[in-house]
C-alpha cells in the first residue's frame, strides 16, 4: 500500500473493521519490511487446528493505488522457503457490492448498543414484546422523532412453519401487514424488521403474517395481484394434514406415493359386473385398500422393520390421512361397499342398490378391514400434482433448515396481463445468521411428467419479471430425458449471467429430482446413490455458499453441465476475445 495515499489508508481500516487479520506493508518501508514479512509468512504456514491436512497461507493483497507488477516484485523478494506458503491477490475485495460480499468473504459490521432475546407465547400468531433502548434515552428526551432503531428477527424453531419468518425488503405498509398497534414506524431492510424508536420501553403487539399475506403485500406494491389457486389450496391442506413440512418425510417414498394415488384414483371392488336398467354393464369402483396390502407396502419401505412400519401406519391414522373401515358384500346386488367403523351396525345400507341388509354375523370371515384416503389425499392425479410440491417444501425447509416464508400454488396477475401460476413460491435466507437480502425461489413442480418447452418459456418470463430469483424445477423422477436436459441447459446458462452491473446471477436454476426429494438426508449425502458420477460434486460441495452452490451442484449432476467457475472463466474469456476483435476491426477501419 501507499502510506501517503488516503484511499489506501481508508481501505486498510475498512479491512480491519471486517475483522480480517491484516498487516500494512507501506511502499515507503518495503526494504526494511522484507525480512519481517518473510518471517511472518513462515510462522503462519502451519496446519489448521481442526484439519491438519490443510495448511494456513498468507495472502499479499494489492491495494487500489498499487500496480500488480509492484506486488509481484515484492513477493519475489520474500523468497519464502516453504512452497505455497504465500499467494498474491491482485483484486480488491468488493465492499460496495451487496452481491459480491458473499463470494469475497465479506460481512458488514453492525453498530449495536444492546441485544436481547424474548420468548413469546403465540396466540393466533400474535406476539407481544418491548423495544430495547440505550441508557442515554432515559435522560435525553426528544420531540417525538425517532432517536434510535430496533432490528427485530423473529424465529420459530419448528422447521417449515406457516408463519412468515422472512420478509422481503421493500414490502409495503408493514404496520398493516403486522397488524401493529404502535406509533413507531416499521420497515424491512436486509437487516430485518427495523423499528424507528422515539420512546423507551415501547410495547409492541404484532400479528405475524403467513406466506400468502406476505406475497400479497410485496407483489401488491408492484401493481400485481396474488391469490391462492385451487391446486395451491389442496397442497396447503395436504401439508397441514401431515403436520407441516417436517411430517412430509412420512410419504417420502415412491411406493407409498403410488399406493396413495391408487387409493385416490380408485380400484375395482368387485369382480361381479352389475347392469343398470338399460342393460349396460356397470363397473363398480371404490377407493379402498386392504390392511394387508398397506402393511406389506410399509414393510417393504422400512426394510421389514416392524416397529417403524407400525409407527408410520399409526401416523397416517392419527393425522386422519387413512380411515379404517369394513368392506362388505351386499346380499342383494352382490356389490362390495366400504363402511367406516362408526357406520357399522346390525343392519347396513348398500350404496349401490340402496337396500338394507343384515351384517354377516354368521360368517364374519367374509368381512375385510380396509383403509380409505381422506381430505387432500383423496384427490386424483397424485393429489393434483402436489406430492412433488410437498416434498420440495420438505427439502427446502426441513432437510436444509433455514428461515423461510413459503406459499404453494399462487396465481400472479398484473392488471389485465396473463396470470402466472407458481407451484411453490418462497423467500429464503441463506442461514440463520445471514443479514443479506433473502432469495426468492419460484418452483415448477411435476410428478412424473416431462418439463415441456411451455414450462421453460413460462419460467423464463417469470425470471424476467423477478431478476435474481431462483428458478427451481422439481420432479419425482430420478433421471431427466435428453430433450429436458437440453432445454434446461440453455435456461441454466442464461441464468448464470450477471444481472445488470452487479455480481448477482440473473436467474440461478435449481434441479431437484427423486434423489433429493425422497431422501431424509440433505446434500451431499443424498447423492451417494448416484455413485461415481456424483463423487467429485459431493466432495466439492460445502454448503457455505447457500442456494447458489446448490444450484451449481444440481446442474452438474442432473444436466451434465460444467461447474460454475469453469463456465465463468470461459464466459470472461469469450468476452475478452470479442472485445479484442472489436478493437482490431476499429483499428483497421481507422
């Protein structure tokens, strides 16, 4: 650094404020500092405490007033005896860019006077708490104007709660959204919910919103209307029936999903065909499965673990997903009917011929215990395609536990424009301690169908309307077709580009298949079944770069794409070659 350059001095103190272990090397003292720097580099080249296989290294950072050649010359003069103990960095960390702080390992410092934690009793999503205030607030009064700010973070430790844990910056009319009884204005920034305080110990009463309310408020500020679709209402009921996203793991198996869909679609209950008045044959159908068949399925799923199979069957019964009853054959029309336990008596009525017949007391062995699906699980076509929605929600909230705000199946309309339907929308923080702006995830969910060109065109249009959002493609299949991969590769490469002048990707693409959705373990452990082709991806995956790293890994695994850093290197290389060609043509023309 240049000790006489104000910019270098300011940059040095900014880097210290980040908590970096950084030492100044002024150009004016370079001769005298060669030997001390050499000793420092040698002393710092030691194994990491928790990973002896990795060695700590020293980085020589080039200030913005220095030239790359000066740094390289000084590094050469150090002549450290140990190889790889010193590296040079010719670019300055981008403190000014919110999207580049993560890749450059920069976390902003906060000026905080006091912190506190309040455990609130929640009644109908209502909470009550008092604001914090600095000590001087008791002695120096104001004129009703804000004098300090409280930053509030709400945390529910039950994963996937319906209560909104993440609010997007810029959401309008926050006091109304929170149903707040307080004169202090509130707003949302990347820090959290900010309350501008004027009086000490002000009491706040909030009603925490759900995901649909947050999306309505946020999109309403952009001139868009939002409503829950029919499939979205069914998906919400399905998740609630399972006790939330955490309970979705109970159906996270292909054989269970197929059995539930079979019960919803119906099966032939009787081999005897009856005829109506016109003489046409009638096929009698019902939505029941014998207990033996369900038990055999659960035993296969649990690898013959009797205790786990009983626990899962009890879970389905307790959550009223399955209802137990008897299947009886009518003595008049010989058709089989299903009767719940509460409807069984000495005389029962046939649902087909509407005649009353006596319960077969003399031959009870002819009866059969059966189960029938209830509620959202009774909808056909794989619960209107919502099994994949529920499993995607489980993966993004339970398997990867971070604060989220989610809503399934919403329709977005801007004035008289065409409505866009999103199978799953979610605001998602990278981790619990992250104070950067959350990510918006928009998911297209399929059960076993193929992603068509129409699906990708709709996703691309959504990406244009919401730049920076993550476009997720979810399927229960374990492998994608060739045409799908080609389409998704084009969309993924487009989404890897930068949005505007920032370092944010335009629209990262996330691919979730049955390997991720049907596994209770998160990445990279859920990829172990993929074998050798997933091994290099799993070894590189660390998870600290959040959903951007997950997008990159799934693109490599399921689309056969190159890693993001290799693509970025080739992208910049092509841009440099294009600039060189344009410069050559300009010189030739001159």
